[in-house]
C-alpha cells in the first residue's frame, strides 16, 4: 500500500517539472502543438526547450549586432568629422607628403 508521504513525494516531483501556461491565443497554441507534433513527436517539453534555446541564441545575436552597428556608426561619424576638418584646413594651399607631413602656404 502507498503511504500518504509517498504520494506527496510524487506530487512534489510532478510539480517540479510541470509548467502550466494560461491565456495563450488559440492560433499560437495550435501552431505550437502542430510544431511539437511534427518535429518532436508530441513532446511539448522538448519543443519548448528548442524554442527557448533559439530565443536565447537570437537575442544574443541581435545584442551583438546592435553593438556592431553602433561601432560602425561611430567609425562613419569619426571619418566624416575628419573629412570636414581636413576640408576646412585645406582652404589654404597645402602639400601633403607621403610621410603625412603637411606644408601650408605658397604660391601656385
């Protein structure tokens, strides 16, 4: 005979791995169950894990993309600012050597 303590252990173990989600739109529920049926043989837990892992991967991807875009935009801004400075300083007649040294002034 099963004791009350053993039943409580079984119930607690069941609650540890159980996930109840409410208020899911019907179309999303149907898509998820169909996906779980086709790709995971009706194993909702494995399907949820796959969806969650993909979510984390895409989140990391977009966070990195955002950082990379910020870096690129900063480089573009720096480049355009340098060009503006050079144009304003190039109003005078100047010669720039291959070494990078610049000589200003003089006649044509």
